[in-house]
C-alpha cells in the first residue's frame, strides 16, 4: 500500500508543477495500452486508430512545449517526439492502405 501511496503522491506533485507533461505521459500510456490491445484484437481497428491518435497528439504536444519552454534535454526530447510523430504518421498511412 505504501508504494501505491508513493506513486499517487508523485503523480499529484507532478501534475501540480508541470500539467502538460503529465497529460502527455497519460496520453502515451494510453497509446501503449491501445496498441497492445489492438495486437490481441486485430479485427477491431478502432483500438489502433485511437492508439495512433494518442501518439500523434502527444508527440505534437511535446514538440510545441519544447519550443515554448525548452528543458535541459531539449534535443533528446525533440528527437524522441519527432520519431514518435513519424511512427504515428507511418502507422496511419499503413492503416489506410490496408483498409
């Protein structure tokens, strides 16, 4: 129970001090969950569309946040977000061609 309380307190602390980063984290966690779920249920394309939407939205949000308020790891964060954006757009293109 203490570990859950520790993580919950850290989440509240992070959401108070940097809300956009917490929203991006939640979007990326949901994207991972949707993409894993879509691999188990391949006949339902809604999960992969939702997961890719979360990936594209979070990566665009990260890129905009880094332009407005750069962090100390600006280059690494931007490269990771750009890679996520490319993977998300490629996923959408692949999904469109297969449907």
